[in-house]
């Protein structure tokens, strides 16, 4: 997973990295406060490797908790949570 930034924004980077193979982040100097962007991919619920989904969510929670309370968090991603046909939901 790669985060692509415009050249102007790349000069504002404080920190960047990966919390998992499915989670990337970048912390930018913002106009008012630092902006912490997180990009995550979570596969659909009924995938064969569903344990990876739980591990990814746990690592995402850990990352979010580690972010400074002064930062603005922006969470983006592919939350491909699909349901099988004829499954009732509690929404």
C-alpha cells in the first residue's frame, strides 16, 4: 500500500509509515493542528482469511490510540465489508 502526496504536501510530512501490510499512515503539518491520515484496507467479512481482518482492526485501534490528542485524525480506506445474499442485518 502506498500513499501518494502532491509535491507541496510532501514538504509538510512529519512522520509516515506502516502499522500493518494493510495500514499506512502519514502525519502532516496542518494549518491549525497536525493532520494524521490513516489509509486502511479491510477485506470483506466472509473471506477465507478472516483472522487477518480482526488483526487489522486491532492494529488500527492501537495506531489510533497512539496518535496525539492534538492531532486531527482522517481515516480513509477500502472498507469492503460485504454481506452474503439473503442475510438479515441489525442496521
